[in-house]
């Protein structure tokens, strides 16, 4: 879903390459740089690591999508993309690369590379070494204009030489409680349509406001309201509607056919342990406007008592061996403002375990909950899981191995849609007998918890 395995600070993790890339700023790569028959530059022996964003000077550019003459881009065989760049919703895609040689645009067909479109009208590339020398990736100087486009513009070209910014119609904002649709009045009037004549799928929903030349329509994010539809799968909740726009002075003319713009707001049912909002593209069929809303948000806390009302302050917690750990998890889905809608989702404890380091990937692991069930019923009690947007369990604090004092707790959790399946685990011994379809969330961690002989 638009991520790649990226090394950050010596640790590999799944991350968005649009946020984790290396700047590649070589002026000799410009498509207007003539090597004058020498073309000494070559990308065969470059140690390519991860993702790259192309710059010429201080301006972001992209690879050419057209044939480039030999001995341009400071090399003998300039390389260009054989297919158009992807759209935002496409995520990470594979694209072919060719090197030209004296009129043969694809004299050298190279290994494909990966490309991703990023918000802000730029692209990132996962380059690979060329098969021979002298071949090098090109940076299209003609795409400098794309860096001046607004976030709600698209950079386009009919001939792949002359590029321009074009405003998208309509604009769509997927908020936590509202879906907002904006129509550019001047753009629509030029096309013979009246931005103030629109309504949502329910014709009664036509209220609007105008600001800075954009006419805005909005609707609460609630299933059934103004024609809203809601569909869920294992990874996303999708709210859909359509905006109907009529011709100028044609609202009451039965011979004037309106134009309908399909709209979809996609809300990922995934979360991260950090609380920043990320965008996760999701592809829907058709030519409608699609935007991505905020993710679910999860937190995990260690509590002082069995009532789960008073959490420990952030930082190190010191407890005697044999103490009872009271652990609570809560999730904010943000799928609907209606309580009845929010209650369809519940959080399930999948696996909870302890390690001696803050990294959840380190070994050994000492499981408290495994496959949704207690690993040892005399030491672990699951008090709530699969019944609401919070989960709770208690476990005894022991020395699991050796003499280390720091213990870190990690929990993998998932969201489950109660309308689709039963979400409450039924355990026999250690295994869960009923495993419902749910979307896994990313690991949550608390700690360190330090053991002591006594509190004195």
C-alpha cells in the first residue's frame, strides 16, 4: 500500500518512500546537457540505496517520459521512462527504462525501476545499476515547471516536452467529521457549468458556501446522509457520494443534462504507534475523485490499579517481581461521527509479549497473549478483547530469563468489523477457536518496566 522496506538509522522498517528519500542533484543529468560525443558518466557502478528524488539546482524535476537523443544527459546512452509516471493512487509501480542510441530510442532495454507519485507534484525512484556503460538516468529540465504547481494541481503535458499546471476539479477534503467538496467557479463557468447549482446524490443537499472563487459543499461523514454510502473491507472504510452539477441557467431545463462527479473518501483501518497523520492511497474503479482520510489511532498504557483509571506517568516504572501489570489499549477509529457507526468496530488483542529491549523484533520474546489467547492462564488474564474499541489484560511480572532488569511490553492488535463476523476470541487451552477477519494494526510498545526485590 505505497510503502517499501527502508533502512533508517540502521533499522529496516516499512515506510513511505515519499518521506524517506535521498536527493539526487547532478546537473550533468539534465536533458539539455550535450556530452559532445564523450558521454563519460555511467550509473553501472553506483551503489544505489533506497529511493531518490531528482533535482536540478534547487528545483525538483522528474525523469523524461520521451526518447532522449544519444550523448545527452552527460552520457552516451541517456535513459528515459518508457511508460508514464504513476498517479497518486497507484502507489509503488514498476516502470520500464530504455537507453537510446543514434535514433533507436530503446537500443538498450534496461532492468525496470520502481516509481511512486508523491503529494506535492514530485516523484521518487528506486534506481538500479545499469547493465553496461556508459548509461545514466536523465533528469528532464522541461519538468521544472511542475515544482510550481499547487498541491491540488496536476502537472500535465500532451507532447511530454511542454508541461503545465492544471487545476483539478473538484477538490475533495476528507475530514474526521465532514466531507467537503469544492468547485472552482471560473473553471466551471468556462466549461458552461454553474458551480452554485450543484447538489449531492440526495437532491435536497445543495447548501454551499463560496470562498476565494471556490464553491464548497459539505456533508457529515455518516452512512445514508445525503446519499452517502459506506463500504468496508479488511483494510479500509470507504464513504462514497456524487456531486451533480448543472449547466449555466439550465437547472430547470429538462433538456440540459447535468454532469455527475463521483466522490470517495477512503479511511484506512490501520494505525501507527506514533500519532501523526499519514496518507495511504487506495485505488477505486472509475474516474471519480478519491482522497484519503486520517488513519485510526491507537495507544497503550500501564495502569496503577485493576480499575484501569489511573495510568502510570510516562517513563520508567519500577515494580517488585510478582507484581500485577494492568495493561490497557484504546483505539480511535475515526470512521464515523455517529456512535452507532463507531460501535461496529472493535479492537482485538492478537499477541502481547515482553522483550529485554525496546525493539519488538528482538529475541527472545516471552508471550503473555499468543494467537489471541493467554499463554498461561495462571499468570495472564484477558479482561476485555473483541467487544469494544478498548482492550485490557493483566499479567504477572516475572524474571523471564537471565538477570536483566528492563522489560518492554509489545502488543499487536487488530480492528474487526462486528457486522461481518464474530470478533470475540473463544479460547481452548492456548489457541483461539474462532478467528474472525480483521485488519492488523502496527505494534504498540510501553516500557521500560524495571523489576526490584522490593519497593523499599
